[in-house]
């Protein structure tokens, strides 16, 4: 299973320089519900074009979302072996929670800081 962070979703939607290959979207994808909030905030800021809004709904519908349950939030409040931003801490904690439940995960991200944090907490990375 691939844990997908916001950078990958936004790269797909906003046609940035890099984006995942088309077969990536056929994988089993999971993320925190946080990705939904982050993506919609950015998409609404960039454009109200109906095609972008439809594409956003389509991409998000391919991702299984887990809630920010108390265990995830509690872990995000703890220290990490590297400095992390608040939303990254929530994503890392969500991935860690899934792994503790026995889910085999790899993290897909384009964010350099997130990649470094994942390595430090021993969260395997998915090559994009």
C-alpha cells in the first residue's frame, strides 16, 4: 500500500514539473483525511475551473482516507528525530499508526523535508 502525501496529489492536479506515472493511480493508495483539506484549500485558491474541481474529486476518490483519531494526534504531539512541520507530523503519525496495525506501507512524496523525516522514522519511500 502507498501512503500518499499532499505534494503528490497537487503535482497531479496542478500539472507541475513532476507528477506520478499514470499507473500510480491504480495502486492501493491511502492517506490521512488531512490530504483532503490541504488539497481543497490549495485548489480553491488557485482556480474555480470546473474541470479542475472535477479532477480534484476524481483524484481524491482514489485515495482511502483515515481519520485523525486520538492515537494519531497523540503521536503527532510527540517529538520526532528531525524537525517536522505540523501537517507533516500528522501525516507521519497517520502512516505510523497504519504500520502499527500491520499495514505494509511506502510513502509517496515530492517534499524533500518529508522524505528526510520519513527516512529518519524508518518509513519506506515509494519511488516516483
